[in-house]
C-alpha cells in the first residue's frame, strides 16, 4: 500500500523495526499449537444436514458443468448453482456447491481452496445461511499496507496459524491488489490473537496494520470527528528535487511526526505530492495554517487535511453542483436557445440579428469540434429578462436567411428531457384512450363472431356428433345413421353434389339434399302427428324422413321442397300437388332475370314457414348455415366474422338477404369496411 495510507490518523503504526526475539518465539509457539491440533476443524456455523460451500472469485464464463467436474472428484455432489443476473443471465462471479455430507465439504474446502479456475484462483468458504454472523462482524479483522504481490492464498497461509478462518480476501481492482484485505475468524479470541502478533510486523518488507474491522456506516458516522481531530496532512505542488529527508525537515519544526513520505512512481520519480502524519492534532493544524500557499523552491505549496478518495470526490461533486446551480440562477430567464440556423450564420451575424432587442452579453453558434461546421443551433444571452422575453416574442418563427428560426428560453438538458418525456407520456395516454374508445365500439361486433356452427367461431366443432342420411335419402322403415366413435363428421354446409341412387319405382327426381330438415331427429316430432302417405303412381313407396307438405304449400309425393317449378308441374300428374306461383321458396328458373343468390349444392332453400317452425335457439344457426357459403364465395378469409356480424340483424332482413344478391353484397361490403377499420386501429395502437 502507498505511504499515504499508512500515514492516516485512524491507524497510527509503530516505528518500523525487525521482529524481536520475543515476537518470533510467540509466533513459533502459536504455529506449534496449531500443528498439534487437528489440521482442519469445520466451523460450528457450518450446516450439519447438508454441506453447502460458497465458491467466489469466479470468472464469468465458469458454468455448473465445470464446477461439477472439479468438485465431483472430491465426493458426490448433490447440486451446483452459479448465481446469475435475473435479466441478463450473466454470471455474478460466485456459486454454491452442495455435498451430500459434511466430510466431503471439508475435504473440498481443504484441497480445492484457491485453485485456479479459468486462470483465476477461486475462494471457497462455508455458506452461511444465517446472515447474522456476517452482519455482526465478530472476528473480522482489517489488514492494510499489504504488498501488491500478496494474494488470497498467501494472506490465508499467514493468518491461519491464529485460528480457524471462515473467509479471507484481498481487495482487488482490475486484477491487481488494492493493498488491503480482510480475514474473518470463527471466534473473537482468534482475531485478537492475530492482531496482537501481526500488527506492526513486516510482510514482504512492508509494515502492515492489523485491527478490528469497522463497518462503513460506523466509519462514516465518525467522519466529522476525524475532520475536527485530523493529524494526517496532504502536501502538493512540491519541487521534483525534494526528497523524503528534506520533506520531513519542513514539518519537524511544528511538532513530532510519525511519518513523512513523498509519493513516487515505478521508476522512482517524484509525483510532487506527499503526506505527513503528526502525533498531535494541534501541530497538524498549525502546519496547515502556516505552510498553505507558502513558497518553497519557487513553488506555491498546497497544504490541507488529508482526505480519502471517496470523501474528496464527494466534496468536489458538491462544489461543482453549487457552481452549476449558481451559474444557472444567474442566467435564468436571460439566456435564449435558437435552432434551425443556416450553416453560414456565425457568432457575429447571430449577435446582429438579436442586438435590436437589448444588450447582449454573449452570442455563440455551436460548431463541430473537428470540422468546425455549424450544428444549426446557438445561444444568445441578454442582460435582463425583459429583453430576452421581447426577443422570444419577436424572433420566434421569423425568417433568418431562407429558414424560420425557433427561439425559446434555454433549459438544462435534464429539465428539457423530463418535459419531453412528460409530453410524450401524455400524448400516448390520450392516443391510447382514443384507440380504446374506438375499439370498444367495434369490439361487440367482433365478439359476436362466436356463432355456433360457423367455421372460425368458438362454437364450431368440426367433429360434433351428427346424423347423416343415406346417399339416396332416408328409406322407409330404416333407422337414421349416427356416426360411431372415431368417425370424422362432415360439416353441415357446402356439401358436394352427389349422384342420386336408383330406387324402386324409378329414379329420384332432382338432387336430394345431403342433410335432413332442421327439426328431424329420427323420431316423430312432439305435437305434430304424422299422416300416412299413399304410394305414388309408378309403385314408388313413400319414404320416411321426407318433408311433409302443408296446406299452404302442397308438395307432390316423392318430391323434396324447393325443387324448380318445372319439376313440380311435371310431378303434378303423379301426385296431384303443385307449387304456388308466389311461394317464397320458389327457386327462379335458370333464364330468369331475378338477382337471387345462387343456391348452394346440397342445401334446401330456407322458407319463412320453416324458419318460424324451428325452435328459437336454432333459427340463427339455420340462417348462418345458409349465409356462410354465400359470403365465403366473396370473402373466404373473413366469412366467419362477417356472418356473425350479419346475424345481429332481424330474421326477416336475413331472409331478404338470402333472396336478394345485391342486398347481400351491400351488407358484406359494409362489414368488410368495418373489419378493416378495426385492423387499422389495432395496428396503430400496437405501434
């Protein structure tokens, strides 16, 4: 350690001298007693249930696998964990190794401590689960003025003769020793024994100070007391030719001193400053008062109380902040910030532009350091706030050259940054509120896309149990076909057109739908008694499951609902039934001019009577099953959402859409516009 540290008043060291015969005998006796005892005694604080070791001073690249390979040679390892940062996942430089028994932990601590891992010696100690032992500091000693070559192992070997060591560490910075370290003994008596025998001794030809460690909080609480009773003096601006002897003679006349050292570099050249430690505070105060600003060898000396580095940095920081605040208060309200300046405007031109508004104390255009080109902004300082306010009012936005300039009161960078952050946060909040309000309006429409049975909706189950007729329709006295477990059910819309099978008595006229009516359950419906059917001409038996004709809409036997009128007329000779001319379910001829939506193969057109006869909870599903295929032809990707939006309309309007292609196209286009607006709002909100 440097001589400046040894000269501090808080730790006066005895005059350097070699060890006496009595001290050598005491150290030899202590080492002999240590050798007679067991070589290593585990600390009482070590856990007995599981041996957990702390491994520190690790390289950031060390992993659990490397440690396992190293410690598993000693004994079976229970677990290993390298502690890492929660965010970056970078190693914190220490780890914990858990053995199954304490004996293996003792062996690892004895044999692997200070072993090189990735070129760095690791430091192993028992893991203290209870932090009380660490916080109390019992048995912890502080050693300073260590030689820079002393490392953790050398320090451990030196102090292990006086008791069981829990932790031993030399303070390091950038891979080199800082000249001091710490040794934590298991007992207070061992720490006292080490202080008694090592304090003032020579270690590698350097006298060391050893004392009880004082926590930082307690040291800071004694700072004012140390300031009032200082004995260590700092002297700078010395002549390079001044040596230690001449330096000591300069201060001897003020009182007895314990040390006086001029600091030198590696080659022995003077650094032109040094430290003097007096025995009495009054002598140190007198020397500071007399020699400060005095001349020695043509140089004015600076003499003051010696300060530690962190104390000096804090004091300089406070002085800098005070000077900065004083400067800001001095120029508050008179210093203007001007930006958007042309590149050819210099300091003189800037002063001329603003000189008409008052007395200018300074005007400067900021420029690049290397190129010297203008940064496009500058500052103008007036003598009074009134003049500055007038200049801001008149010059802000005025054309100077070919560009309008921006003029405002100059602000500190921190203040301007905080204001901009507040403005951005406020704008973001307002924008988010607007987006949320617009999204809430459309959210209901989007949420209503969850229509049971529509592809893409949450209620759609592509494998829901359903029953299916035979390819030729339902045959009399034949039970409906239900899917067996494991069968893949088919959707109830857009079935491909299949060729009808031949039935006894002749072919089945027209394409037969691939799904039964909505209310068909395979058994007679409640409240609607079935009527016996008469065999049609030609011997074709009546078929079970066919839709029954009503009085308002008679249907010929053997004909399904919704067949073209020509087929109904042709079948009238066989069954005596025919369609009315204005029936809702009458499908126009192929050469008709009406703009009804084209029927989907495999589906029966939906009539108002069939819709009214269906249960209320199935009406929307029936409409959705017929709307979805028509919408899918125009908008395949948005068909599910558009269908759900349209189903919010009345059933009468939906029936009108099924009959009028133009009205359906209009509603589909409106729904597409709404969905695109919602997508745009969502993208703006996420941006």
